[in-house]
C-alpha cells in the first residue's frame, strides 16, 4: 500500500486536530531527531550497539520524524504537497538542477 502526503496529512489532522499543539509535537520531533542521531552514531561506530537491525531502526525513527513533521503542518493547515513542490521548484532554479520534482513526477506518469 502506498501513502501520499495528502492522505497522511488528513489522517494526522483527524488524529491531532483540536487538541494537539505545535509546541508539543515539535518537542516530540526533537526527541525523534535525537533517536535518529543515536542510530547514525551506532552505524558509524561512535556508539556501541547491540545486535539490533540498525537499518530497520533507522527507518522506524525516520518514520517517526516524518509523522511529527506532517502533524505540525496538518494542525496548522499547511498544504505540504504544495509547499514541497514550490520549495523544490525554487531550489531547482537557484541551484540550476536539470529537473525539478514536479517535472520528475510528471515524467514518471508517462
């Protein structure tokens, strides 16, 4: 099953809308960033590691980060799909990329 940013945002808006606040969600995001840092330190050998699957652990922590990022956008009614496309378009122009995300997605549909 594939998910879209819009679907995740709608789901998290329903889940958090009306009671969650951006400061609380941001603090959870910061916690998750720390957990990603811990996994990356283990992978680089800067921190001891047990026999856990660090690839799986990294994926889980990145998913947690994405969850809180999209949740913050959702409760603030920010259209992340639109913002990501506009931000990428501007970055592509600024850094002279050959293709931007919108064009890439259109080409994949063909």
